[in-house]
C-alpha cells in the first residue's frame, strides 16, 4: 500500500473518538492494521478494549464517515480481531495522559 495513503487513512482515523473513553481509536491502540486495494476498498483490522463491546456498530459508522472524505477510499470494512489482545501498553503516551494513567 502507498505509505502516503496509509498515513492519510491513519490521520483520518484519529478523528474517530471512542464515545466511552473520549480518546481517538488510533491513540487508544485499537488499530492493528490498514489495507487498501487498488479499487479503493479499505479494511481496518482492529481490536476493542473488551470483548462484546456494545459500541462496535457506532465505531464502524464513525470510521466509515471519517474515511469517506478521502478520495482514494471507495468503501470501508472493519475486521475485528482479538489477537493480539488489547492491553494498556498499546495506548500512546497522549492517550495515557488523557485518561490519567
């Protein structure tokens, strides 16, 4: 994948704020990877802080909204995974400070 496009996608994902924690999903360390194919279909591989998180459909909608402004993106799909499991050490320094950790 083009590194500039990947950086633009990750930058757009920083606008997706977790409704419960009030920190973006990138700084929370929820994004495992991003893939975009030649036709503009984006797959976001991510994990959540807890299994059974009731906010996944809200987050999927927010991710779609954030990425559709990019001209390279034609569609988005969120692929949830639980490996590797999310841990506090996946959060950025900014996220830890914002949450008082």
